[in-house]
C-alpha cells in the first residue's frame, strides 16, 4: 500500500524538523532517505547519500563487520543495537572520524524490511567529558601535591630555624660558610614547595585590581631583552579592556613561563604573539570548554609558531614534573604553576596546539564590574626588615608537631620572649582558663582535637580580648577559609619563615601597629 500524499508530507516534515540525523535504509544497507541533519553531520548532500550503502558513513573497522551484524539479526532476531542504542563512530566525507550515539528501529512494510537510524553527534559531549576528566585528574594531583608540600614546609621550618639559631649563637669562621650554604639550599627547597603550592592552588596570592595590558607591557620589555633578536614579539591589545583582580607578580611570572616555553618550542627563532581581549563566555563556548562559567572575562593569549605539541603532551601539559625538555632539563613545573595560579585566581586556562604549526595558551580572568574595577588598589606596606626584640613578654606556643614546637620555643626565646607550650588547641584553651600570664598566642592552624587554630583564635578573641593571636601554617590561608569564624580575620605566618619575619610579626602585634 503506497503512502498517501498527506502521509508523505508529514513524514518529510518530521525528518526535516528533527535536530538529530535520521537515515532510512533497507535490509542490504542501501540508504533510502536521509534528512538535512544527517547530510550536515556527515558533510554530504542528501542526493549523494541516497542510493549508497550506509557503510560509507562508517570507519573501515565498523564497515567490515556491519553486514555480518545485519545478517545475524535477520536470521536470528537477536538485537545488538536495534531498540537498544550504543555509542559508535561515524566517518565524514573528509575522512574525519567522530563519536556518535546510534539507535535503530525497524519495520516491515508489505514484506519489505526497513531500518530507521537516529544518530546524535557526541563530539561536544566527549570533549566536555575529556576536559572534565583532565580537570579532575589535575585536582587529585594538586591535593596530593599540596599535602606533600605542607609536610615539607614543616621540615624546612625546622632546618632553617636551627641553622639561623646556630648562626645567631656565634658560629666560628669555619662554620659560617657551611651554615650559609645550608640556608641557601633550604631556601631553594622552600621555593620548590612554593611553586608546588601554586599548582595545588594553595599559594598566598596578593591580588590587586589591574589592567592586564599594563602588566604585560612591563613584562614584555624584559622579555624582549631576554629572548634575543631572533625572536619577534607581537602584541594585540584591545581598547577599553576590563580590569581584573590578579596577583601582578604571579601574572608576570606566568607570562614569562609561557614565553620561555614558546622560545624552547621555536628553536633558533620565531614569532610570539601576546594578545589581551575582552571576551564573553556563553553556553555555546561552555559546551566546548567545560569548567568555565558563563560571564565576562579578560583573555590573555600567548601563541607561538614553534614545533607544537603531541596529543599526549597536551593531555599531560599541566601535570607537575611532566616535561618534554629532556635536553634542556626542564623542571616540569612551569605550566603547572601557570595552571594553578589561573585556577586559584578564579580563571580558566585553555591549550590548543598542532604539531608543526605552533601552540596557543588562553588565560581567562573574570572581568570586574566597572564600579569595583576603579576601587582603591593601593599596595600593602612592606614589612620591616629589622629584627625587633621582646622585653620579657610571654608567648604561648601551640603546635602538635614536637620538633616544630621545640624549635619555635628556641626561636622565640632568642628574640627576648618568655614561652609556654601546648600540643593542641584544647590544651592551650585549658591553660588560658587558669588565669596564667600570657601576652600572645602563637598557634598552628591544623591540630588534633576539637579546637583547630581558627577555633582557638576565635575563643581567645571572644573571651580574652586583650590577648594577641598569631597563626602559622604550612598551608596557605585560603585552604581553611571555610573554617575561619565569620566576621573575624587573622594574620597568618606561612611556613617556612625567617627569624626576621617572626620577629616583625610578634613586635607588630604586641606594639599594636598595622605591620601584622
């Protein structure tokens, strides 16, 4: 029975209205009908598809077994795709292979078997899943890295502190060079953990309201002298750029890292393009780059025409200690630091690269509302480099690590203070309730028991308002932001710290100045 003109018109309307691809074929796989969405998906005209076998739309491996599947279904009635659906791959006219979801239905009209395939392009979803998987992997590595760096900071605190005490207590002329060398190595270790903390998004950022063009211009002046005459730097700065909240030093460090990476990729010479643009991220963009929220951003792009990166190198580019610079001995921390800094700044980073063509990084920073962009951004005052001494004031040292606690007692006593000690926040609070003489509480943040450093500080502020509090941790302050009591802020001395930093903070708090 032939379909009526009305039925044909309705069927045509359904096919053309469908967003997904629809293909009708016979039992031999010959395409009888295809809608416009199918033609667009596979990059053919509809006329090119009709009359051809559906194998033309499949990669070779799938095309070779397709007829066997169909024969097996016709002979046995077993359903492997029909009525079930599965993820497969499609083949476009230009040879591009792409992921898609295929569901197949069948019907029999006057003894003639018909199959209807509905296909949904999964390219965007797969890209989003891959990007999410990369982000989750980097987050997991970041958590592990941050924990290791925190523990290492505690070790460095003990090492640096003991070396400084030896130096202060009159080491002889033969010992001083050894102490200075050891201190220098310890500081190098502290720099390494600092870079790991940046990747782990636990660094101590000092954000300011800034114009990215101004920050880039200052850095590019230095880069032009550093890269050499064979490398040409081009800039493309948009007019009326929005302002962002960013740590200037970290931004300039990130730009230099990307520029040096580009230099290494370009070999003996090449072109580096640095551009800054206002961009608006919408839902279409988000489908391609998961992890970035809709809104207004300022994008810093750094592009080169170097060797490019393989797919594997791109997949692992932001992992700490991963490097392709086997000959030049790269540390593998440069891109990891850039990634951590951008993410901690509330931004997003993208990477696009083609072997033989070059690489482009995009750093997206949230644009500030115009009223906030012009707020006062005056920098904080520098801490004094002098080492003020105490006058017998009593410092209660609260630290669960015995080695760090012992060292802290030595360091603070050497600065002219009296000391008391507690191994937990609970013990410290118990001591304070016994009405002992204490002028300042110096406490670690992460401790066992019911009271961590923030909890103890909160109780001290509420119950002993004249008592000063200085907190310290190997973690950055933003890690425990959720644990900080509401409406209260405390200064944090980050491990490993120098004796002069400790002295300045103690003096500032006890003197009631703004240095702390």
